[in-house]
C-alpha cells in the first residue's frame, strides 16, 4: 500500500502575516537599539570632554568673588 503524504512547502496566509509582524517588530527593535547606542556614545563623548576640559583659575577666583567668598 502506498501512503500519500502532503508536503506543504509554502506558509499559510496566517503564517505569512506572522512573519511580516515578526520582521517589522525585529526592525523596530534593532532601530531602537542603534538609536540608544548612538545616544550613549554622544553622552560618553560629552562626559569625556567635560572631564578633560581645563578650568581657568581666574574664572574660579571670579566665581568665588561673585559669591562673596575670599579668593584662593
């Protein structure tokens, strides 16, 4: 006796819709991850710049004088 098997090669319409939703969701998540990484890099660059910036001692004296504290 020969057994006939039905091979379904293509996805059903419902499976296609699920694949499209999954692809859209994956794309959205990847864009968010990239945007967050770019914002993080910007924040780190700004932080590094602030930490390496040299302060003018005259400006410190001026700020102390404006507050009413004795100069250094």
